């Protein structure tokens, strides 16, 4: 066991705090990772606002890169010294999704079984089974994906959640391709990941929608060919106008609200696809005329973690980054210390950042 500093959320809406946390030595199948960087994702804020569940206190942070420090018995895929990106999809190989050959849906992903605790023994619930706003974290070894050690941790660590979720929402869930028109509603780290994914897939028309003009400017950098300011223009009418009056073939919702979901629903062409990657909160409901659901056809999909397989996707995307074909650096607006998470949440609200990345 060792004692390190980490960021916890004690209760609904209370500001996060840096405190001392006990990290057990790795048991069978587990690894302790020295965290180098961890991005601040909107999902961390959802946790601290009680929007995910009530399992306080949470150990926040889940978008991380680091170096494996020690491994437990039976761990063969990673070793001390390996540079890894942490993932929240360590597939089990035996659940009904895995057995059907669809491991990206794995319903029984592995996490560490021993809890990290406060010094009084209170167990912490790690965000998305990771908990990485901390000097060292305990995870299942399957949550560590080895990648090119010469890559910049602050940039490639973002593949651990938001950027991968967005990229995968476009490429894997939305299956976007060259001939498609694609619209992305909400251009934070996740939405811009979707824009970047559409560009990687060769999409010629990429429409970025956001309520903040700075976000639209950033989205252009990632490959948006058209932008729509949702504060000034009705996004549905604007997307239709940009697509010959019909709507986009694939619309990706990366906000997580009923009103933006409805926009996505009506801004797609007949038989088009809506991909919901934004995470709603428990009180949100959606009402749609069933006739429209039927009559507009196509597919209404959710994207969990971009339907990614970390072992397949992380090394490949890091290689694209190293080759200059995927600009992960552009997602990193600022690097902040461990006690900068609360301020990073505030900047998320005012739209000043795409990603704040905690550097340890
Ligand atoms: N499905 C997944 O696996 C997964 C993974 C990570 C994050 N998420 C979720 O994705 C969402 C986005 O995360 P993020 O980190 O990019 O958040 P963010 O706060 O950085 O970005 C949200 C963006 O939406 C914009 N926005 C807000 N209201 C809008 C509106 N009415 N119309 C247009 N744009 C609007 C904001 O200006 C901002 O740019 C969150 O709900 C997060 O929880 C999902
Ligand atoms: Zn499984
Ligand atoms: Zn996240």
C-alpha cells in the first residue's frame, strides 16, 4: 500500500478537493500506474454533480496516460516501465456480447477489484472504473493499453475517453464515409473528436454546430467545412440548407440534452443515422411523434466510448498522431496541476477550453 494525492468529489455539487488516498499494491490481474497526465472530461463534472449515480465519494479522472509501476500476479500483457493509455473497456471475453463477437459492447468489463480508499478506510468509487486525477492509480491490467512511448502523454492520453468517444462515434458507430454528409452538434472535446474522425474517414462535408463561436473556430481546425452558430441560427434549418434541403446523412449529438437530440433527429436526411454520444442526466426525457420515428426511418444509435476496442484503436490512432495525420495536440488547451480540476470545470462552463489536462 502507498499513500498518494488525488482528487475526490465528496458530495453532490460540492467543490472537488485534493486529499490523501491509499492505493493498494496490485493483486492478481491488477497494475499500479504512475499517472503522467489526465484530461478533464465533462463526464467528471457529471459525476461531481450527482448526474451519474450517488456512489460518493468519487475519485475523479479517467482520461489518462502514464507508466506502469508494478503489476500483480499473472499479468503478462504489460510490465513495469511500459507507457500506457488507460481505458475503461477491458473486455472480459466471456460475456454474451464478447461471445457473440462484439467485444466493443462488452457487458462485464474488468476493473481493479481492490478499492482505493481515504486514510480512514472509506472506499472510493473511481470514475469509469479508473480514477486518474491521482499520482498513482490501481487498475485492472487490461485497462492499460501500450502505445508508442515517444508520444506526448498530455495529447495521446485524451484517447482514453473523450477524443476516442468522438472519433469512434463517427467512424465506428456512425460508419461515416466519403460520400456522407455529417453534422456534429456540440463541439467540445468529444464533438471535435467526431469532426476529426469524419475527416480521417474522408468525409467531404462536415458541419459543426455549437452555441459558442470559439468552439466553431476550433472545429474548423479539426476539419469542419461548415459551421453553424446555434445561438444565432436554427441548427435544423441550417443543416438542411447546407445539404440541398434534405438533412445530413449522419448527425452526431455530442451535448447530451433532449433539445439537441431533437435537433439531431430532425436535421438528418430520410433513412439517415443519429448517433447519441452526449450523456444525458437521469431526469431528462424525450418526446417525439412515433410517426416521425417510423416515417423518417434510418437508425437511432447510442455510442458508448465510440464502440472502440482499445487494443485495436489506441496504438493505431497514436501512430496517426505521430505521423501528423491526427492533431491531438490541438485538443490540449491548457495543462494544469492536480489542484486545478475545479477551475477546469468552471472553464468548461464558460467555454474557454477544449480540454484542460492535469499534468502530474
Ligand atoms: N458516450 C461516451 O462514451 C462519452 C464519453 C465521453 C464523454 N461523453 C459525453 O459527451 C458530452 C460532451 O463532452 P465534452 O467533454 O466534449 O463536453 P464539453 O462541455 O467540452 O462540450 C460540450 C459542447 O456542447 C456545446 N453546447 C452546449 N449546449 C449546446 C447547444 N444547445 N447547442 C449546441 N452546442 C451546445 C458547448 O458549447 C460545448 O462546446 C458530455 O455529455 C459527456 O458526458 C460521452
Ligand atoms: Zn465481455
Ligand atoms: Zn470521459
